[in-house]
């Protein structure tokens, strides 16, 4: 067997007798693969455009938010005693007043969430986790009893109580959260005369048929004993029964009461959630989020 060696270049030049080896075929050069896109952590997968970040940030950090609350409650406080001294003054929707006012004790009626108690920390948690509201996480937040009073609310309710005006809270929180809510209200400094001053979602009203979470029956219950001087809330259902929860329907419903705004009805801003939201997607929360989002986009004005 004859071996053919491949010498170093210097040796090849010196030894002309060494046969030149066959030139090898160069191996194909592999094309470098495109770098894989960086994988973001789950918490940073591009936030939803409608995740509520702007709304929650405004509610928690904008001084304008606090000023609006102070303005509303201060305005109400300045008008409260005049309302008390005015015979026939009543802040209940006409259809909910089914008895005479004479001899009734005076009262003010307030919603709880985003009217007297600030739940923006719960909303902030949803934004951070890219989640939507659910009953379990909401109940856990309520049980912490950490919601703070909204600006101006404590001063107003204490002023009303000091002048012999009953302070009554109506909430759509579930009945099993009543104890925690009452404790939270007291911790925040609100006057709570007792369980009778708190009407949660589980309140039974004899002779009145409950319609979903509408507060109609509970307002009628209050009407039996009280002359309601003022009502406070962050959505229309806190003041009246809404049968058509659509943008057009709510405007029609409130139209007869526009003169009451800032006089008998005091509306607080809530841009994080509320009945205004499902009104834009036919009140159907069962639809996928992207479908609800598109329906909301379709309701916006672009010209």
C-alpha cells in the first residue's frame, strides 16, 4: 500500500518529488440561523390596550380626581340643611315614592364602592396581573377591609349625622361580605348607626320583586321610613331603575331628572368600571374579551 502524505508547505517546496495531493472539496458553510426572538416574561407580554392602566392611574394619582370628590361633597354639604328645611323635598325617583312624606325622618342615601370607599388598589392588582374582575378575587379584597375613604365623603356623612339626618348605605356587595364592609366603613371613619343603615344585595323587601342587582326595592324600603334628601353614586343605577342599559336608554331615563343633578342627586366619577361599560357590548359578559373590546371600539366616534 502506497501512502500519500500531505506535507507542510516548506517541505513541499524542498522536495519536488512529492506528488501534489488532490485538492479537497470545501465543506459547505452553514448559513447562520436567525436569532430567536427574545421571550418576554408572562407579566410583560405586551399589555392589553384596554387594561385600565390609565383609568386606575388617574384615580390613584391625579389631584383632579380628589378635587372632583371634594367639590361634589362640599357642594352637597352646603345644600343639605336647606333641603332639610324645605317641605316636600325628596330625592327619590317619582315611581319609588309610594307614600306621603309627612312625619318621615330625613336621610341621605349613598352607594359604597367608588362613592364612599376607594377600591382602586383592587383594580390596580387586576391591571398588574392582566386579569379581569372575578368574584373570588373581589371577595378576597373586601375581606382585607383596607379600602380607604374617598375625599370629602367622611366629612359629609359625619355632618349629616350630626344634624340628625340618617346616613344609609346601599351596596351590591354579596350578603356574605356585609360584616367586612361594615367593619371597613367604620375603620374609614364613616358613621354607621347599625345594620339597618346598611342594605346589601341580600336585603329582602317584602312586596317588591327584585330585578337583578337593581336597587329599586331597597330604595322603596327606605322610602317607607325616610324622606330622602340626597342620593350619591357613581352610576345611574344608584339613583333610579334602569330598564334599558344602553347609551341611548340611560340618557332617556335620566332626562326628566337633569335638574336634580347637583341638587338632589350627586354623581361621582368612575372611569375604571360601571354599568356604562357593558352598555357598549349589549350587557353580555359571556362574549370573549376581544369581541367585547371590538364592540366598544365600534361605539366610539372618530369624526
